[in-house]
C-alpha cells in the first residue's frame, strides 16, 4: 500500500515535469514519430521583413518607400566651348553688359554661378550669378523677345535677368523681356543647354551664338540663316556650348 502510493506520486510527478508535446523540440518530436512543429507566431520566415514591434533591441530599418527626388546644388563657372570642341574660356562678369561674353580679364572678371537640379536630372533650371559685378537681377538667361524659328535670322539677347517660371514666354522687366528658367543640365557631361520660349509660347530650337570679333554671346534659332543675313563679315557667328566647370 505504501509502495503503491509512492509509485502513484512518482507517476504524477513525472507527468507534471514532462514537457507538453507542443513544447518539445523538433528532435524530440521526430524521436516520438511526430511531425515537426509548425512555425511559431512571430517567427521570421525567409523573405518576410522583421516587424520592428516584435523584435526587441533592434534598430528599425529605414522605410523602403521611395523617397522624393531631392535637389542637388551645383556651383562653379561656365566654360564656353567652340563648335569644334576648343575651350574658349569662361563666362565673364562685367559691371556693364553683365555676362554676355568670354572673360579675357583676371579672376575677378570671371562669373561664378550656382543652380539646383533634381537628382533625376530632368527639368528646366535657372542659373544664379553668385559673384555679380553688375546690379540686380542676378539670374542669367534671355533678355529680349524675338521669335526664333528655322529659316529666321532673329536673335535673342543673353544677360542678367529676373527669375521667371519654367516654360514662360518672355516677361517684361524694366527695358528687358526676361526668361530665366531656360536651362537644362546634363548630370554626366555637365553641359548646360538653353531652351528659349517664343512670345507665342512655342519652344524654339535655341543655339548659343558667339561673335569672336566683338566677344559677344547671344541666342539664335537658325545660325545659318543668321550668318546668311549678315552683310559685314565681322558679324559672322559660330555656335558654342556651355559646360559647368569647377572653380580654380
Ligand atoms: C537695358 O538697360 C541697361 C542700362 O541702360 C542696358 O545696359 C541694357 O543693355 C539694356 N537691355 C536691353 C535688353 O536693351
Ligand atoms: C557684336 O556683334 C553682333 C553681331 O554678330 C551685334 O549684334 C552686336 O551688337 C555686337 N555687339 C557690340 C557690343 O558691338
């Protein structure tokens, strides 16, 4: 009787201390012929992102949602390159006539600029003169309001302008008609190209023209038509391109 009682106690004790089957390790389950236990709630499955609320002591990983395209700021000077790839110099920075020519003077006559571009590299931008020797306004763009078109010798001036919206036709300001947001910037080549908007709102093929005789820069829509209309050979122009260059 006494030994039976002890045996019963021992069995009860054993039953209480043996872990329930759902707590067995998979090795214990397999040893007893049971299938492996299913994944527990909260366990990380391959391919699933850890939930920051169920994992303690770990930093939240950055949100994977797409970030808005931030703007990147560029600073430098504008190199003027001839039609055949020869660097002519940098845009000038004059008290009179502002920027419209190549600097053949010292460093203080060299224009410095800054602008911001979306990381996508797309869209029209404006260019701000950061060390102007000339009075405001301080953006650089088109200053007159002719219509540029194929077959037409018309020209549009280049100089310091007010800030105007992208794709805006020329905006009258003082004795000028201004467009500032006419530029595109190629993130790879660093080329700055101009896209003038005609007074009727149409977008013009815009070529930057250079007269080496009087060191002047302006815009034309058709450089051949312009040169054909010229009577004085001193007024012949060639096309040039602009590139952002680092400061010295
Ligand atoms: C506007 O007037 C200023 C100062 O008189 C002159 O320097 C500039 O060339 C003029 N601009 C145009 C587009 O005529
Ligand atoms: C320079 O030459 C261009 C023609 O190529 C002319 O339109 C412009 O008025 C001239 N500028 C000066 C300052 O003489």
